[in-house]
């Protein structure tokens, strides 16, 4: 993990917590993360925070759903693992009163395969795994469209689904799986769109192992989230 990303994240976290009042300095702030780079970065952030008099307890989760559920229930003070489209979808679909207080880092989604070395080598009818949640599933389909494998209807947006595919020259079979489980299923499909945090947790290297990767200058920057009720606490 590049040092500049870690430092950027640390500054964002410290600024968000110290000036938005998630917790008092003498209390430990409980922050939820998912395994992989989010947990690795938070370990460094924890050390930086300690030097600034801020105590952090890191709680690691194995999926993308529980950190928001735990935050909404009051079991966490903040979480740091999701991009804003995912947070917005969770707020809308589950009624969570959660808000973003800072941006952190971007992890571009990649397409990986154990069977082909390039997307051009995919055969007709190849099976492609994508995340089954609306935002990351749409993200994967947009990446496949960017690579010229499919075409989505013009108004599909960030939450595109397989039903929005209007052109599929290779008749690819899109299989929707839990995002955290896709790396384990990589050998069972021809290729898979995998979030970088789960890819790295599985030992995959985005820069060398991905056969395609999205442009990092997109809407998927990760965020620090808290409960809306805690925004103005001091």
C-alpha cells in the first residue's frame, strides 16, 4: 500500500473525527473495516491517531453488509470501507441514518481470470462473475462495457443490472455473487470483476494480475461514515 494513500487516509480520518466529534479524545473510537487493504490501512491510521492523542479500536468484518448494520445499531462510531454509491444505496434500501464525513482512497475494480490472459481470449458463452449488490454490480457491468464486451442501455447509470445489457456479442453469461466470495469462485468462472480490497485479501495483485482495471478517476472513492445524529456532537 503506497505511503501517500495511508497518510491521506490518516489526515482524513483525524480531521473527520477530531472536528466532527465522533468521540472524545479520551474515549476509544470504534471503527469498522473489511479485511484486506482497508484493515491494513487502518492499522497504520491507528498508530498515527495514537500520536495525536486519539484512541482507535478496529473491528474487522468479512462482508460488506455488517459494517453499516453495526454502525446503524450503535456498535461502531464510524466505518471506513465503502464508496459513496454503496453507502447511498444502503441508506436508501435499509433506512440507515448514516452520512459521509470524509473521502479516503480509491481502489479501482479489476477483472481477473485463471483461464485467460486477456479479455479478447474469452470464448463465446464465457461465464463472468460480478458482485450481486446493486452498486458494485453496476460498477462491474460499466467496466465490462468500457472494455467493449457488452453495451448497456443509455439510462442504466451506476446501478446497471444484467437486465440493462442491450448488446452482448459474445453471449457472456453474467453470474451475480456476493462480492466477498468472488475471489474464492474465480476458478469456477472464466473471469470475474473483483473489488480491490477483496482481491488483495485473496492474494491477487491488481497491477499485475488483473487483465483489465477501471479508471481510478471515477465516482468510487471510499468514505468514512458515521451516524447522522453524531455529526454535530462535541
